[in-house]
């Protein structure tokens, strides 16, 4: 099945998970990642986003080999507002994952509407738009250097400039089967 230029397995259902900041500290071997991919599939997960950097190439290869659609979000601390866009993932790092079969990439960016993602005080909407477009154009150029890489647009947090994790509040137990 082709999904907007990406070949996805017939069993793809769009249900996904991702790992977290700090997960770079533990490296998984190929076989451990294969086991994890199978466990993901046993739970109906067909999409997984790796968070971090090139220490996860073999993990990405294992997921792809096991039929998990895999994305990578390269981590950068406070990427927005730095200028020069050197923080946007370079082609050689993209190429490592492309060689492992991974195609989807967030190129070092995250929610541009959260103040904590900015190296400078968060600007107004027009300046944010200029920053995002400049980073996106840089990312497209970098992807040209890694044929097969498909860039993903940076996400927006539904709560505006409020960190989405601070929006989570459950005042009483919630029944999922209700």
C-alpha cells in the first residue's frame, strides 16, 4: 500500500507509539529490537517513532524488517530561534537511517508554539512562521542529500504555547470501558 509516497505494509493501521527523551542512554541490539517490534505488533502497534539520534539505526532497521513503519525524531535542545539552521539534521545522519529502511523524519524540530522549545523568547506568529519556513526549506535541502528521506512537518501543540504535558489532568479515576 502506498501512503503519500511511502510504501507501508498491508497490516498498517496507523496506531503508533514513540520512545522518550533520555532513551539514548540505552542501546538495543538488533535482536532485542526485533523482540520489541514483535511485542508492538502483538498489541496492534504498526507505527513507531524513535527519538534521539544515530545510536538507533539498528533499532530502526529491526523495526522496518519486522514490518513496523518507523519514523525518527532527531533531538535538539531548544532548536527554534538559533538561526543558521545548523541544528537541522544533516544528510549523512539521515542517510544512515535511510540505508536501514527508515523513511520518515522529524529533522530536529518539535512544537514551535511552545516557549520552552525556543533558544530565545518566543516571538509572535509572523516571526514563528518565518523560522519554521526557513527550517523546513533547510530540511528539504538536507533530505535531497539522503534520497528516500521523507521529512515530516514540525508538530504543533494543541494548547498553544503551553506545554502539552502540563495540560494533562485527571481529577478522578476514569473508566476506559465506560
